[in-house]
C-alpha cells in the first residue's frame, strides 16, 4: 500500500507525524483517512508480531469508520480528530468488544463505549484497536499468561513498561499516532519513559472514567485516563477532546510558560536509589531549564507520607477489580496473591486512607507554595529486560518493581490527584530512552504542557525513532 497524495512526506514520516499533524493533513485533503488507516494497519501487520502491542485490531471497522470520516470531510464536516486513528488501552470499553483488563477473566462484550472513547469518536477519531496490558493492570511491565509479552520498540529484549505498555509500544513504533493509557501509580509515565514518549497523567476527574467507578477499576481514586504521544501538542489535543470541561490545552502547549520556579529532587526514600544515567538525565534537564531562564533549586518533598495510602488503595483496588470479573479462576497465581493481600485490608483502614488524602495533599503541596513545578526522575534506570520478574511471587515482584519505578516519586501524585507527566530527556549508554517527571500544581496541566513543549523544542525528541523501524 502506498500513500498517493503526499509530495513532501513519506509513509514513515506520516506514521510518526502525530495526531495533531495527521488531523491537519486530513482536514487539508492532502491525505484521506482511509489512506492513513491503511498505513497504520500495514505497519501493525508488519511490526506487531514482534511487539505484541495490540490485543485486538479493528481492521474492517476502522476502514468503514475512515470512509465515513472522508465522506463527512468531503461534505464540509469539521472535527478536531476527524479520521485520525487512535488506540485505546484494555481498560476502556469499546462497544461490542470484551474489556479484559489484561486478563482472560471475562467474556461479556461491552454494551456501549466508555465515556472517554465516546468523546474520542465524537471528535472524529477512528478507534483502530485495543492495546495490551498486564493482568488487572497491576505491573509496570506488560507480560501475562493470557496475552504474552509486549516488547519495547527500542530494544525487543526490554519492556515497554506498564501497565499502559501496549499503548506505549504502539505509539513509539509509529503504529498509531497516539493512544489512551491509564495511570494509577505511574502507568502512563512509566511506559512513556521506557519508550521515549510524552505521557500525561492529568488532574483527577479531568477525563471521565465512566462507566467504571473508583472502586471497581480505579483503585479507589488513584487511577485516571490520559494520553501517550510523541509530541506535547498531540497530548494536549487529546486532552482537549476528552476532558470533562473541554478546555484550551493545545493553546497552552503552544504558548510560552514564562519564568518558572522549579524544584528538583533526586533523592527517593531508602532503599530506593537512582542510577548514574537516570541522575544525569535529570541534571541535564535542569541545566536546560536554567538555560531557558527558569530557576531550578534542590528540594525534596516528604515522599513517605503518601506511600502507605498508595499501598492500601492499590491492594484493595486489586481485590475489587479482580472480583468484578466473572472468571477469577483464570487469573495467574501472582494476581490471586495480590488480591489476597487486598483481603487483609479492612474497610476501616481503606476509609482512613481516603479520609487522610487531603492532609497528605496539603503536606506534599507545601512545596508548591514556593515552586511552580517539581522535577524528578521517572525510573531508577532505563527499561529493564523482559521477563525480569517472571515466575516471581507477589511480594518479591512488588518489592522489585517498587525499587525500579521509584514508587513514591510517581504514586504520590496519584494520591494528591494533581497532574504529572513524563518527558523524554536523554539516552542510556545502550541507546534506551531516559525521561524526567514534571509535576504541576493542582489543575495546572497548562503549565506542564507549556514547559514540556519548551523542552521538546530544545531537545527535538520527536525526530528520534527506534532503530530498525522504517
């Protein structure tokens, strides 16, 4: 299949262009939605046998939706994502498809789209497929007995992270321009960091989780939906069309952040530590920010205040989400063990954790009286090898992944609910992406998007692609 109407952009350039540019090209009639969908399907057919980023691909449905988008565009219809392919994670309902949450424990097709999927469709997007996730979304790697191992396009021997690892791998490989992820303790930011992408955890309640609730699949308020994308503008456009209150996030991403006061923390609580390469990525980002006129100072938040509240809500959330599916006997032993840990947490302890959220947020938020943004690492090191925790029990896996993901640095902001993002920053000696985290004040995605876009213009990470991928 060849793109016929392009003159200055080849197929690979189009595949990696991102959804904002793809939408512009379709609106200008320089390409058709059908051509773009065929390109994505062709790339999935060629590359995903190795990556395993998609659980299901809606090939014929996507072609039909593309033709409808082209007809609508030909009749003068205008929508922000008209005809642009988007992938969604396996925790968002797509009408007629079973939502599996990375398991094999359900067989009931969804009767309707989740609200976030409905909003994407209303913006004109073509839902091209559902991406892989670990079982019950529990892990920062994407491997399961039910759906196999998802691999990182930068190195097939490494993980793309999790739990939104399928979404991250698909976007990084240019199989789709952006994808929906979800983040309950770093599950957007971790794959973004592993795969060299921009990943945004929005403010809690910015994007509806309906028809799911805090209890059944959102880990008692920890988890939110958000985008993984190659460019900040793509994530901002995604947020514009999916947010409860609409907004002007794309305008914010295209604006100047002004002079910002930025706190930098490189000291997670023991026994966690940051390796030299991850440290270097943060220090280089800090130097770049200073060169752009921002003030950067060392300041460490009280990380440990959030950690017990994360553990209680995560474990009870695993218990409830696991029990919500009809065939729990199909779970892996490790998943059942995590659910049993959740059984040990009484209602009173869960209620206390939720009740203390405001106090934890206030204590962590003291930093933002003096600073506009917090800068930290995302991971202790670059993406680890696939199978690192294969065959391990629940407790050993929980201990290992908490050290790898620097758990308090990521999950603290799931407790407070405020926005945070992963921004590509450097490469390891092995050529793997390294990232930094930016955390904003509550409800202030706009500042994060403007600052990340400024770093993107300086760093030019969207021009860099995984080796060996045309």
